[in-house]
């Protein structure tokens, strides 16, 4: 015989609905609309949706370019990004020759958009002037566990933010390309990246992985840039504001300034626990800071980066580092680890509790400084650096220099 408590528990279990709907941390107050069960296409499901609805997308490849509504909406795959694709139909790194359809990429958010959640989708083969995969002109979007593949644009091959806010969590952007920002571009607005990888993305002008204009802001945590390339700023090109924490920039290449990161004039940046490895450029293999830019860093590591000038760091602006490590970097000409100044009055570099070791250059294997620059070096170790000509440790020309406990 079953007692009353056992009967009650059994009744509750039998009454609970059996469902395969995906779980999401976003509170859901609207309807659930299934594709293709309720509507054959995502566009039709969006047209029938209301505020706070969620579109549950079954596995398959959907050849659609979608204009997202101006209300809160969720697009969620039931089976994950490996088997659920939104395909924009473009396989070219260049704009289409014939504009039979509007070329607005795969997903587009207008200036009056609400909050959009995108989860578990692969977004691929999109082309647009702004955001081949996703264009955000307003509102806010959160993309979780999404893959952006082979999307191309003038600004932001994978994602472009023209206003509002975009947050990417546990996403990948691979083989995307643009003129500015091969993976992501922020013209105006905010981009937040968490546990996201940008790989093999290319920019013809600046920011192989990511580019921010003067009005753009990038905040990234636990993110990786790998094998990205651009004419300037192989990994990241920031004209606005950037904050990187626990990130890695590896094997990125610039034909000009900043193999890993470039800050042009008026830009500002903060780095915390960031690693730069095996990046290349003409100036600033790891990082290039232009006159008028500001950069602060703590626990920054640069390893095996190379350039003609400033194998690890080239700075004409104001740079300040605590616990900086530059190791095994090489400059063909000057500044194996750091090149400071080049006769610019705004060049100012403060380094404390840092180590520069096993670096190589013709002049100034650890630090090379030109006239009118200012250098403060406190509690630093310079060891096993080698110069082919002069200055195995430090080579300075008319630099206002302060050394303490070096």
C-alpha cells in the first residue's frame, strides 16, 4: 500500500510536462513559437511574434536574412549551433555585383529595437556594408554560444554596432573580413565580449579582429584573438575606449603599427592580466601607442613579439605599466622590448615592478628612447638582453630618465 505522501509525490511527477525545450537564464514571459512546426521560416515566426516571445528554432540550415522586430524577442536553437545555421547566401569577401535583395547581412536590429537574445546559432555567409552577420543600430542584444563564420562587411565582418549595446558570451568569430574590424566593429555604442574567440579574421584597413571608432567602447573578459591580420592593428585597433581583462592576443600581424593592439591618437585603454604572444608589426609588435593616446596596464605579458621598432611595445603617447613582463621580443632596428619617443614630446613611459629579459635589437635591446621622451623605471629587472650595436640594456638619446632599484 502507498501512503498519502507517496501518492502526492507520484501525482506531481506524472503531472509535470515532458519537454525538450532549451533552458535559458533569460526570464520568459511570452509565447513559445516553434520553427518549423508552427511556422516554416524564422521570418514568418518573427512576423507573428509579440513582445517577450521566444522563437525555438529546430536543426537545419535557414537561408534567410532577418529584420528583427522592435520588441523584446529571443531566438533560441533547440539543438545547438553545430546543426542550426542562419545562412545569408554570400560566399564572397567582396560586395555582391547585383543587388537583387537588400544586402543587410543575416540579422539586423533597427534604431528602435528592444532587447534581443540569440542563443545557440551559427550565423554564416552574410555580407553587408555594416555587420555581415549582425548589425545593431539600437537597443541591446545578447548572443550566447553562437558562431559567426565567413561573414564580411565594410565595418564589422561578423558584428557591427552603430548604436546601443551588443554582448557576446561564449561565442566564436572565425574567417570573417571587413575593411575595418574583421570580426567586430563598434562605430558608436558598446561591445562587451566574454569567453569569446576571434580567429583568422582580416581587415583591409584596421583592426583585423576588432575595431572601435571614436564613439565606440570595447570591454572584454576571458577572450582570445588569434591569427588575425590587418594593414594596421592586426588584433585590435581602438580609436575610442578599450578595457581588456584576462585576455590573450596571439599570432596577430599588422603591416604597420600594432601587431596585437594599436591605440591611435585620442584613444585610451586599460589592460589587466593580458598576454601578447608572437605578434608582428613594423612598429610595436605587441602594442603600438600613438601620440595623444593613453594606456595603463597591470600584469601584462609580451612574449616573442617582433617588429622593426619596438618588438614588444612602441609608444609615442602616455603609457604606464605595473608588473609588466617583456620576454624574448625582437626588433630589427631599435627597442627589442620597448621603443620610446622617436622625438615626440608627448612620449611618457612609467614602468614599475617589471621584468625585461632575453630581448634583442640593433640598438637598445631592452629600451630605446629618442629625445624629448620621458622614462621612469622603478623596481625593474633587465636581464640577458642583447644589442648588436649599442645598449644591451638601455639606449637613450636626450630622454628625461628616472631609474630606481633597477
